[in-house]
C-alpha cells in the first residue's frame, strides 16, 4: 500500500513538472505573439551573425 501511494506521488509530481514546462512555453509564445517585431529583429540578427561568421571562416581557409 505504501508503494502505491509513493507511485501516485511520483506520478503527480511528474505531471506537475510537465504542466509547469508547458505553461512556461505557453507564456513564451504569448509574448512572441504580442511583440513580433522584436522577435523578427532578433532572428534577423542571428542570421546576419551566422552569415558574417561563415564569411570570416571561408576567408581564413582560402587566404
């Protein structure tokens, strides 16, 4: 009987953590939807950094 209660408590805790993660993801997406311009700027910045880094790598190997 004690192991059944422990099993229930472990499952309840696991479900609680999964719900916390999904709640965090949901809040994150809500913020992304509210401010798409900021996200667009960040994504473009990441792409620009990746392209310039790739160009620097190709220049060091060729030269």
